[in-house]
C-alpha cells in the first residue's frame, strides 16, 4: 500500500531538490519538477546534467547520519526524480564533469503540482488501492503460491505512485534501507 500516502500529495505539496539521478549517480536533470531552472535548488547551486553524485564520499556508514539521509533523498527507490518533505536539507558530494569535486547543500523547495496533475494522481491512487485490494482478496479466498506471487507483484508494481512514502522514509535512513531490502525480496518472490 505504498500508494496510499500519495493522498497527502493530492492536497499538500511535497518539496524537491530539483535533482534527477540515474542508478549510477549521474545527474540527468536539474529542473524537473520545477517550471524553470531559477526555481530549482539544484540548478541554482550550479549542478548540471552530466555531473555525478560522489558515492565514495556519500557512504551510508553509519546509516543514521545526515550524509545517509542526503544520499537516500537522491538515490532512494533506485534513483530517478525524488521528492522530499518540506524544509528538507541535503548535503551532497558532487563530481562535476568540468570542475573539481565539491560539496553542495540544497534546501528543498515546494514542488508545483497543477490541479489536473492532482486529479490524475487521485485517480492513480484509487486505481492502485483497488488493484491491491483485488490481489489481497485473491490471496484471502484462494491462497496459493501463484496468488501470493500476484499479491506481492501488486504491492510493488501497481498504477499508483510512491513519492510521498519515500519522502517520509528519508527521515529514517535505517527504515529506508530495510524497506529497500524487503522490497527486493518481495519483488524476487513475486517474479
């Protein structure tokens, strides 16, 4: 039910660092979800597409540190566009493509969400809850390896989004790491 927290985002805005990274830590976008670079904290800090997150300096050891929280805010849920709770601050070690390494502190800014996007998000969330509910009923009425596999599949691969869920998990790095391990095993079992 990772999608249920998205109901929060239907009403209240999450924030964003304006940074999208791939699984290797390469920065691929510094504007989205903002409408212009001057609104994006990452673009204002001079981060550019092609720069990389310096994983060597951003280790999550020990896991309950600001360094780990910052890394999870960018790479949690396997990279991609990330959101954060309001007033979230991240300090990132960056390897620019044309300059020496540097450390940047970003303050998350409210991410705009148009009313049409909110409506679609609401529809996605409702569809996800229905999809997961049907999978649960299948397990409840006909428990088998196949119905359990489908249920685990439905939990992780449904039409809903999980940005709010992962934004909340950023506050607790150990919980975020544990969730990623559980998710990996559940996805493997589902397949």
